[in-house]
C-alpha cells in the first residue's frame, strides 16, 4: 500500500469519525423517531454512536500496533530480559509488556520461553501482568474517550502493580511452585523473528493484525456496548453512585470480585466503563473493575495452571488483587 493511499484512508477515517455523533442522533431521533427524553432513546443513541466509534478506534490502534510489533517480537523481549537483576528487570519487563504480543493462548509458551531463557520468575510475572493489564488498545481508547488524565492514571497504576507484584513474587522465591516439566523442555518458540521486513511487509502485518484481532474481538465489543447502552439509558444515577461511589467502602472489593470471573477484553469492557462513569460511579472503583477483568480473568488463570502450581497462582492473584484494591481506594480518595 502506497503512502498516498494511507493518507487518503486516514483523512477519510477522520471525516467519518467526526460525523459519528450527528449521524447517531439523526438515526435515533429522526429516522427511527425515538424521543430524546426517553430511556430507550438514550440507550439507542449511545449504542449507535459508541459501536462505530469503538470499532474505528480499535481498527486504527490494532493497525498501528501491528506495525510496531513487526519490529518488536516476544523473542527479542526474552533476549533483553535474560539475566536482568530483580526490580531493574521488573521495571524493564513491565515496560516491554505494553507493546509485546500477548493473549491467553500465548501465556504458556511465553512463560516457558522466558523461564528457560534465564529470566527470573518475578521478572517474568511482571511481564505477564503488564502485557494484558496495560493494554495498548485500552490505553488509546481511554485517551480518546476520557482524555489524557484517565489514560495516564491507567498507564502508571498498571505499570506500578506489574512491577511491584513481580518484585514481591521474586522476593518470595517461589520457583519451586512452577511445574517441573517447564524446566525440562526446550524453550518454546511462539513467535517468528522479523528482522528484515520491508515497509510494505510491515503495513501488511498491520492489516493482518486488524483481520485477526478485530475479527475475534468484535462480538465482545458489541456485548460491551450493549451493556453500556443499557446502563446509560436505564440505570438510575443515584443507584450507581451509591453502589459504586467513593463513599461505599465495599464498592472496590466488590468491583474486583465481579470482574475476576468475567471474560472480556479492553475493547469490550471500556464502553461499560464509560457508561458507569457517566452514571456517577467512582473512577477508582471503575478502574479497579476494569483492571480485574483484563488482568485477573478466570480463563487466564486456568491456562496458567498448566505451568504454575496452585500456591503460585494464588500468590499471583492475591498480590495483583491487593494492588488493584489499593489503586481503587487511592483514586477514590484523591479524585473526589
């Protein structure tokens, strides 16, 4: 694809994005004929506006990140982290977790490759926490929807949790709670090195990422927007302010407990986050909910059970959960 074609596509993307709000309002109140003052009207407008908006943001982000990932593979990450000292390695691993490919299916081969390459267990877990939690899709979408303040809070707190959780697990010396067969096998190769790709190939990598990732994510996105639409249109503001507000001390642990068994991703959960915030839920509580869904999902823990013994999984979940709780309470106290 030539540069001129990319520029034309980018301009068309911007034009469509600007028109989303007025088109959603026209469809809801003129074409469909709903009343602006009704709950149904508010819900439908929210759905018709947020669905293409989130999809467009998702396509853009995944395309750009797909190009970035053609330079920066998991194999390079293993090489960079091998032999790093505790804490310095945790910081570096958490930072590298943001742009590096990660999904539930890659958790086991990534973990095995890191451990067998000489990366300390605590450093490895910092990477495995940061990669899903500090999700680049979530980061850019939060910036687009809520601005730099919320996006920066998400980035900083996610990195701090990943760094400290991995550091603590490293101090606990829990290597004996890794399944023994992990150390007996040769390092698994989950990614192919892409050292000398042309720019045409890297752009194609971005397009491939869009086809593969957006193709898997869009059903969850629609569910998330639908849930968010219901909350936006029908949920009483006073109810959410009371249940998930900063004054309810139990709201943060309840949000984490609700988020852990959920199976979603950043694209699916962010529309729910937006609707909750609009209805009066506290930022810290909602942020804790989102982090629990992304970083502590039950399916992720089931997959990691293949390489981690129950005690280490328990420590992993407990330490990360405590970090998320602290973040929730901290922001509820500071951002009143």
